[in-house]
C-alpha cells in the first residue's frame, strides 16, 4: 500500500475534471496514441462529456467495481465520481471485520455461512443469492489478503489447534448471529484497512476519479440508462455525462435518522433516490438496521467486535441483561440486542432520560493489552465522544441507525444488473437480497467487495457491445437542475430553516419509525412527512453563488432523505408483522403466510406506489433447522 499518498498527490495523479472527458474527439472514436495520460481516459459522445463505464461512489463497492471493470476490459475508460476523498466514506467506518469462510477445519462451510445469513435475516433473504454470496465472500478474503490488506494475524506459534488456526493466517473472531468464527479482522478498524487496500489497487490500476462531484439524477433513453447529471461541488457546474454502463455504489440512507446514526454525513442515499426517480424499484426500504451499540452522545459506533471479544452489556442494576433475551446473550443477532437494550431503557433499567438514556458496555475484564491490540479504535471513540477510557470504565451506549438492508432492486445477482439495461449497482445501495430483514455483523464488508466486483464485471461486459445514447434526455435533466439552482439558491430565505427541517426529519423518523413501530406512529409519520415535503418545496437557499455552495449541497441531500423516508414509511405501514429490524408492537409475530415477500416501492407520475415480489426459498426451511 502507498503510505505516502496525500490528497494533493492523489489530485495530481488520479483525478480529472469533467472538462477532460471532452478532449479525445467525438462520437465513439478511441483517443489517439498521441493523447496525454489524462486524455487516454476521456471521450466525447454526441457533443457531451462521456466515458465507457461510470461508477458513482468511491467506497469499497465502487472501488472494487472500478478495478474489476479495468481488468475485464482494459480498452474501456473507467471513471469514478465521488463526493469527497475516497478515504472518507462509510466503508472506513466498518470496524468489526469481514465475514467469509477461510477455515473449514472446525466444521464451517459456505452453506453454514449462508444458513446463518438466511436465519439472521429472518428468512427475508433470497436463498439462491445468499448461497452464491457466501461462497464468493470466502474467496474474496483470500483475494483481499493477496492484494495487501493488512489483516490481523494468528501468532506464528502457540495457535489453538482445536480451532484449526493457521499459524500466521488471517485472524478471526465471533460475531453476532454466527455459528462459527468466520469474521476476519484487522483490530477494530477493518473497514478502514479494507478500503485503503481497495483504493490502493484502484490507483495502481490507473482508475481515474472525478472528485467533489455529486450525483443529481440518472438519464434514461428508451428504457436504457444513457448517463447521469453531475454537479461539481467546487464550481457549481451542472453537467450531463454520458456512459455506456453505469454502476451506482453510493451507499445507504440511514442519515434519514439524522440525529442518531453511525454513518458519515455523506450517506444520504443519493444513488437510491436517483434510481427511484428514474423509475427503478426500491426494495425493502423499511428494513433499516439499528446497531445495538452507538455511543450515547450522538450514535457513533462502538463496534460489535467489543462483544465479539467478550464484552458485557449491563443495566443500572449491574446485570448482564442479555441472558433474559437470547441464549447467545451479547452475541445474539443485532436486531435482538437492539430491542433488548431499548426494552431495558423503557422499563426503567437504564440510565438517564429521553434521548439521553443508555445502558453500559463493559470490556474492562478483557485487560488493557487485549483492548489496545484488538479494540484500539473504539477506545479512541469512547475518549473522544464520552471522555471515558474503556480500559478503566464502562461506556454509555444506545442503539443507533446503522445500515440499510433495503436498496435498489437487483435483477440478477451474477452481474448485479437492474431491470434497466446499462445500470448496475453494488454495496449498500443495492438489494439482492442477501441481508433480508437483518444483516449479520461482518457481512457488510463482504457485500461491498463481492457485489462491487460483480457489478464492475457486469458493467464491462455490457459496455463492450453497447453504444452511447443521444444524450438529449440527460441534457434536459441538466437544464432542469440548472433552473432549479437559480430558483432555489436565490439568496433569500432564513439560513437555519433548512437545517431545522433536517433535524425535525431525523427526530420524527426516530420517534415514529425507529426500533419499535406501531400503525398509529407510522400513520402519524406519513402525515408529518407530507408536511415536511411541502415545506421543503418552498425552501430557498440564502446563497446565490454557485461556487462552493455547501448550502445547496445540503438542500439536494435533504430532498433525497425526504423521498427515501417516505418510501420507507409507506412500506413499513403496510408490513403488518414483525420481522428482523422491522418490529411492530401491534403485530408482534412473523407472518410468513402474508409477508414472506419483498416490498417494492416505485415512483410513478410523482406518486409512490407499493408492490411485492416473493422471497426465493431454495435450500433452507423456515423452521430454523440447520442444513444437513
């Protein structure tokens, strides 16, 4: 890995501007041999900036897609558009590890990993996709190790032979909902390490980046994806960019719970919202995971690795209360642990009041040496956000909005294609579905590296024979966005009005569509969201300057969050059961007869519509029996 890669060096060597996409001539002609290095990655189709394969998002999935596309079709131009430096994304915030079977000596198998995934997902998982995913996840760990991912290692001697540990091999830990140790880790900052390995490989393979560009919309021509509308965050320029194949890897949308979530501020579901506006289905939007352990002050993550290494959850009586909720105690699936913590708080066995309520996580008994070696990042987090040293004191925690099981509907797992030709998806922005109603800890990074690679290969195969669209529809979308900027960013309005609305959106979603849901709460939220939408439509941004207009960026992201909140609320209102992360107190039981099906929300003529499709059941029964 390149330890000397600074932002400046990255900008100089790997980044281009939209202007560079117009340098290599016109139509579908390849750049000349005399073209410069930057020009070699550019093109122009029908007078519009263009590239063969455009990837939106620079997290683990986007970077893996870029490298896969470059390797599969070196003759094609591959560009990654990203809102910020690739080292600042949700992938970096994944801490506990990456699931994949690499050790079969303890009775583990791909099928057992798939079974745990299906059962943990409350059987809303498409089993054919889960089985393929788990086999590819195991192989991906070996590949990530090979390209230089700095995993923690087993000691060269004195390893536990009964567990089948390989001397010097990648270290593994238990995670919630798993029947075997298969979570490969790098201390408690695995996502950070995995992302940098993917980033380094992308730069090494000469992937080019459009940095500080946000996705506004997806252009469609004759039912096919023809390109996107991008906005340069620095200059404010709004530009149509054509591509033969598009990969959307923009991450999840849990910033709809703005006040309490573990994800970065950029996780506003831009790709999912654009796909909905383009006519694609939004699958299982109501399935949003609440991680059990976010710091009490704001929700920043205390990784599941803390419990995987043996940490305790304690109530105000000093009891390990998880014994009352699940046989695996702290290592129960995330939805079970999150509900247990909220129940303890609701029934008076927590600390504090209101949104400031909490229970404790205690890792002191692990000892300072283990904490410093295996959990250094969360020690830093506790010091930063709670001013507590978890070597010496328990840390206040409470569930936090963490992961989106829902996403853009995938038509085919093998290439991560959608129902729209030319459009591919990967990572948290997608829904295959391999997480169902509740993702297992450690499966998110596996999802990113597996589905990202599949999407990149799929996009390159399509782009080899595809041609550019006319660009007329995408240019029309760009014109509408330019007009919208002039109308909204008019220098008028109250400076704080938009931000107060954003805070209200987060609070209303948390109060009415949080861990515990009822029909009354969800119906009330629907009306509140209608009001928030109406108020949003009247907003003005008090900055008319297009250059570095961060207020308009916030405006665009808030619009996406409102749309996705409305989609999630619609699906949650109609799912009259409890399943995984979707807990209905008025419908406490799982209903396989009526709701063993995926919610699909679409936008037609400005109105949200809800449909369903059946869950794919193949290998595993619904009665909890393990595979033979």
